[in-house]
C-alpha cells in the first residue's frame, strides 16, 4: 500500500502518459498502470522514471491488431 502522496503521483503519471488515450481503452490504460505500479512497488518512485516506464509500456501495449 502506498501513502497518499505516492498514490497521487502514480495517478498523475498515468494520466500524463495516457493523455492521448481514450478512457474507453481500458486494456491499454490497465497495461500502462500495471507497469507503473510494478516499478513503484520495486521502489522506483521518481516521476521521471515512472514516466519512462509508462511511455515504454504504452509503446508495447497490446492492441487488437497485433
């Protein structure tokens, strides 16, 4: 469980990384969120690191065309 500040940071990073992704694309957003959460769980809570992780996850997110 994360403290309130870390939880707010994780949400902010997710929203920033997925700003061009529709909220209806729950699979993509979930994939990115899972990767960001995984990094934070391992202790990587730097905003820059989390953004890099999120962008990498967005790049390799599964799509229905793959």
